[in-house]
C-alpha cells in the first residue's frame, strides 16, 4: 500500500482511509447557544436514540430542499421552544466525521440572542456548560473537536 504524507507526518497521525470510503453523507446542523455568562447550552440524547446519554449541541437533520439555517431555526423551535432570527446565527465552524454507516457533515453556528427560555419539548435533559468543562461530559465523536474551538472563542 502506498504511503502518503499524512501517514508519516506526526502532525497528522492515524489512518485517514475511513474518510475516503464511499458512504452516504448526512447533513446535520448544530448551534452553540451562548448565554451572558459565556456558557453553552448542551442537550442530552434521549434513550432509544443512537448515542443515547451523550451531550451534544442542539440541532438536527437538514431536510431535502431546506437550508441549514432554516433547519436550525425549525429544530430549535421544535426541540427547545426557542424563537431565533436567522440574522442572529453566525456560522462558526464545522465537523466532518465518518461513522460506521454514514459520514456526518455538521456546520456549527454560534448564537447569542434568542427569544424565550430554552424548554426541552422532547424530554431531553439540558444544561448550561462552560466550554472548559465540556471535556468532562460524554459527547458524540463528531462534537468533540468543536469543544476546543469554542473554548478558544469564548
């Protein structure tokens, strides 16, 4: 098997071949809701769902013919009863992670202004967490690299 620069580069360790395998791409959108104290809202995946019990950024799947922003506004209304203006969503970064059956592409937005108080409407637990404390919580693999970026931002 040929060796690539990434295979021998200590700054790029690991086998990247999993990223190159053909898989369906799942587009999911998420948001870091940041309160006045610099804390970020995380929700816990409920029992019965994949990765149950893990803490994640609120959001969800982007439906066909839906923009990521529209999907995020819809998901936040459905899941947390929040009314947010699209103008308050700032694109920040994204996660790209290969799971066993699909490849996840997840844009992450930052939002500091919304109307209402987050209220879990699907029975999920939620909590406000400082980014430096997020590493203490179990999170889906795709969310983990986003934590360091948020820590640097906030």
